[in-house]
């Protein structure tokens, strides 16, 4: 017997019976079946970019969000000669019972690999991971750094950039801001590098989750991170994971908004117009704020982008916020400004020397040395600074030039 109303009986009663009310004539709307994706075993390489303050605290929450609620996963952090394994997504007792790599592979099918810092992004495509995800904030310094990471990955890839499974996960920002940031970066990467960037989601704040293991440490094999990935791949291949391991609340992947952003110009590149070198600058917040953003100096973008080998720091001296701070590969701090701001350069130099601890706390992903900062002065009139060539100041020429119908910025070192 069916509980659905008999449509034919309803029509018959309507035309043949005048005393009794006809049964209700209802037609149930057609429902589309709900499609739930079943995650297959996967190894994902995470590359940290410019994350909010206390970057290490964001790793595990980002990993949980990337895997999906209710799906067991493992965050594997390379630390020197050891691998720190933290599992999540099941009862803590069940997770703590897994003390070996094969046991964890049988319990958890999603593995997120966090290489030891510093890590060259160009090497990520050689790790035999199923996909690569960049963890980053949404401020301007993070936007520039994320583009440089994408550029490095594409340059080191041995396959067509269009075939890279590369994504972006935003930490420390509201969903709307994260989508806008990912949309601009995705559009720029596609136009400039020919690489599609998937938006993998965001989290605004760190939430406590007690359903994770206390963690175990395993020695890193002689083959290093490559051999470890191979061991995880073999363990996953020999394990059977249940089809019930699905997210409890799978969310659709939002489409990036139709906004564009152009990365800062580099010497020798003439594709960009001066007005599109950087997104609109945001307001500088106090140093104590966790969501700090650093504005570009002018339409020529960040001065640090015109000096090879420098990474912009997301912090500035409160007494002279017109001076940029950057760091080189050795961890030495560089102070950059226009030559007219020479007094400010000296103020910032002294501030950096006395606030090394603050710099390390604000930039945990960077190595900050205690060496004397390098000072850089930029000018468009080299003859007026001829008397400064003997000073402890690296002088740079920075001028706007025309290349065809477009304009760009050219920079070269004077001293």
C-alpha cells in the first residue's frame, strides 16, 4: 500500500461525488538527489605563506577544514630528523591507539604534509603529492607572497601549468574577504602564469578541537621527505577505507568574484601598467593587531619588489611607516624608502636593532638575524644624490618608462 494520494481517484471523485469533499489533489515537487562526494585516500602538500600572527597555531585548524568535518586525517609536520604526526576526525581514544604509520593509514585516508621551513616551493611538484595548497592570509603582503610562491611552483613544475592541482586556503579573514582575495589571485595567476588556482576555503578564527590525537613522532628515513611520502603512499594503497568516511556538511566551492589584481612589476617585465601594479592599499593597523596589512608605497608597487632576493615583511616601524621592511635569504633585515626619507631610514634602523624579538614574533615564518640592517634609498634624479655614494646606503634608480603603448617601472642599483 502506498501513502501517496491516488491522483486518478481524486479526479473521479471530483466529477462523480457531490456530497463528500474530494481527496486533496497534490503533486509532490521533483527533488534532485543530493550528491555527496566520497573522499578517496589523498596526500596533500601544504605550503605556508604569510599567515596571521602565531602562524604555527593555524596549521592544524587549516588541515581539519581542508579535509572536511568528520573525515579522519593526519597532519604530518617535518621537523629536522623527525616527523610529527597529529591525527583528527575520530574519537581521541581510537586515534591514540594508532602508534605506527600503517595503523594511521588504515584509520585515516587524508594526509596533509607540511615540509620543514625553509622549503623551496619549486620542489613541491616533485613530492608525489595529489595536490598542493598554499596557506596564506588575505592582506597585501600575503597576496604578494602567495603570488611569488605560485610563480615559483609553476617555474619548478615538470608538467603543463594547466595540469597542476594547485589551491589556496585563506586563514584569519571573513569568508567574503577570502573569496575576493582568492578571486583576484586566481585571475592573475591564470592570465600571467597560465595556471588555474582553486579556492579551497577559509577559516576566520582558531577553534579548539579536542577530537585529535596527542601526536606521535617517527624518525625521518634517510631518503628524507621523498621517502616518507612514498611510505605513506604504500601504506594507503594497502589499506581499505570505508565509503562512510564522508563530510557531514560538504560545502559547495564558491566561485571567485570577477575582480582582477596585477602583481608588482619586476625589472625586465613590461606587461603591467603603473596603475595596476598593486591592489588598493589598506589602512595600516597598530603593530599589536593580529590582522596587520602593509600598503604599497606608491603606484610603482613595493620598493622591495625592485630589489632581487628580498621578501617583504608584514610589519613596519610605527614612528616611520613610510619605510618598508624586508628580509633576504640569510635573514638580514633591509629598510627601503625614497632618498628624501633618509632621516626616517635612520630611525627605522635603530628601531629594528632594538626590536628583534618583536620582528620574530610578527614574522614567525621568516628567519630574522640580528645583523645590522641594510639601508636602501630610491631616487629618480641620480645627479642629486651623487654625494651619498660614500654613505652606508645602497642607492637605486627608480623611474617610470614607456614600453610601446604601456608604461612600467625600471630600477637599477646606483651604488
